[in-house]
C-alpha cells in the first residue's frame, strides 16, 4: 500500500494521507518547538513567520493557491474520456506559461518586498522590518517549486496514487529543520529560510516530478495560448485567484493586526500550528483523498453517489472534530507547557499561547467540514461560486477582527477566526444545498449530536481532573514537564474512557467502526 505506484481506494488513500499528515505535522511541530526554543516570541521569530506571507499571497493570487485542485479536475476529465496525451500536452503548456508569469511576479516581489513589509506589517520597527524583507526574498523562489510540484502531483492523484503526496510534505518540513541544525550558529534564523527553500525543491518539486515521469508523463516547454487545457485551467483558476477566502486570509488578517503587538505573531503562529496538526489530519488528508473520487463520480454523472459521499465525509470529520476539540481545549495548558516551555520561551508565554490554542480548537469541526464542502464544488468544476462566497465572508469578517482585536487584543483575533470560519462553513453548505448538489438534511445530525454530548462531558471531566492534579502536584514545580506529562496521560485516559462509554450507551457506531478498522474486532 505504500508503493508509489499503488492505486488506492478512498479508504486506503485516507489512511495513508492521515498517517503521513500526522508525521508531517509532527515534523512541523518539532520545527516550531525548535524556533520557540531558540527565538521564543522575539523580534526574529515574528520576522521569520511574517516572511512567508508575501510568497504565499503570490501563489494564491497567481495560481489559485492550490494548483493540484484544478489540475485534478482537468486531468480527470481527460483521463475519463481517453485523451491522456492531450492532457499531457496541456500540462506542458500550462507549466511553461505559469513559469513565465510566476517567475516574473517573483522577480518584482524581490524588488518591492520592502514596500510590502512596511504596508502589511505596519507595527514592525525598522530592524524587524529589515530582517523580514531579507527572509522574504530568500523564501520567494520556493513558490516555483510548489507550483510545479502541484502540477506533477496532480498526475499522480488522478491515477489515485497518494504515497508521494504523503511523503513530499515530510521532506519539506525536514528541510527547514535540517537547515536550522546545520547553519543556525553561523547564519541565525536565516538558516531556517534557506532550509525551507531546499525542502521545497527536494520534496514537493523533485519527488512529484520524478514519479510523474515514471508514469510516462514528459514535460516539454510549449507556449500555446489557444490550448484547450490552458483555457480550462484559467477558467477554473481565475475565480480562485480573484477572490479571497477566509481559509487563507485568516492568517493574513491576524498578522496585520498582531504586528502591532510584540511577539503576538509568533505566539499565535505557535498556537495555530499546534491546532493545524489535528485539523490537517482530519480535514486536509480526507479532502485530498476524496477529491479524485468526487471528481470521478461527478464526471460520470453519478449525482446521488456524489452527494452521499460528500455528506458522509463531512459528517465523519465533523464528529471526529467535535471529539478532538474537547480533549484539545481541556488539556491546552499542560500540552503547550510540555511542548514549548524552555529556552527563550517562558512559562508566561506558554500560558498565553495555550489560551489562543484552546480558542482556535473550538472551530476544529468547522475547518474540517468546510475543507470537504469546498472540494465538492471543485470536483464539480465550479470554482466561481465558492470564491464569491469566500470573498463575501472575508469582507464581512474584517470589521469583526478589527472590533475584537481592539476590544480584547490578540485573544480577540482568535475569537474572530472562529466566528469567521463558522460563517464560511455555513454559507458553503447552504450553497451546495440550494444547488441540489449536497443536501444539508443528508448529514448525520444524530451521530454529531452524540459526539457533541460525549465531547462536552469528557472535556468537562478532563478539565476538572487537570485542575485537581495541578493542585496535588503543584509542589513539584521544579519538575514541571513531568507534571504536565502526568496530567496529559491521566486526562487522555479519562477522555477516552468517558467518550467511549457515552458513545456506546447512546448508540453511536463510531466505537464499533473504529475497532473494526483497527482490526480489534
């Protein structure tokens, strides 16, 4: 099942991608722990995190932010109609065209990076802004690797080969870590930026290119403005480029406001990255795995199977998201303490970061659900409507972020993020329902209700246990990590026991399915 050429089912693809996403998130977590240990919530940490924003925005506005999403739809259509050679030619045309466009944009961004940092990180002082510009210029070329990797990766996704997609992010994260370990004493935080670019080259680009080539795909530099595939790609990608969804803009908005508070960008990034780990496992892995199957069902005009497949996926990730939220929020403080406290990251920083993490965790099931819903639109070849919906939600959310930031500081930004993604998910679900693509009524509300009940009871029990253990083990403050570990182990055991008991007593199928999938029944 781990062979690169293995053709996966929806289930096996989800399992492989969830496992790989877990490992990738673990590497990402180690990277952030390393940054926190060395640089804490310092000026350098803020500058490094902010340096990713301009490269990310260029990718978003010029290639739709996700090249593989639109390519999977196009190449699936070519494959289903027996025109794979035409699809391969279109791939070469699109890649050549976008190399020119994206390369030109990156060259301009290198020149105008100082203006951008001054405009979008208005709270940075001169020293922090200068460092951010330097790191931004190093990171910009990596976007060429991500785009080309997304194109070649789509070739493998259409063939339902997911192993390379699972491994590439691991190499990318490893590049950042290795760059830091080898060069941090000589180059400081610049070493992390260099390692990131090296990871993007070796993982997302070279790995996807190599295995796409093994399938028989050959890239040839071709410019043809009349190519059918290029026009279709532009049609599908333009809405993704023209609009701004909160899924992407959330980080940009948070950074804009947080730049006025020293260390806030770093702390919120650490909290967000810790939150992204379970969110990626639930939402992104399931979404990437489902996308080719949704696209195939839609292209074969199997509308009922498409609708039920999307609804089942949303119900499943929402249930798991609700359960995970209760554990994450209840054990936020010992978890962040255990992972981050040390070096230049103080205990006070840890508690503030844990608060952000707990607030972000509330919206886990919403982030998971919207990832599936959005891909339902993309699989049907409709990128315009979700773009319009996402742009509207982003615009409506801006005053919410501003008001909550001015009222409650950085904590208000975390709350605004939850409110915004709730609006985004509700609107996307309503649009799918109205267009008779996926009915809201087909969601498994009974199962989600059982999971919500289990989450509330288990989370409350764990919170009370954590408070009691803190009082009991307080005198052992000199061994804080052992105390945190004890609370996490005891809390996890209680959460698992309570959750399973409530789910089984309420008639939930989740425990039985989980045991069966694990081979324990």
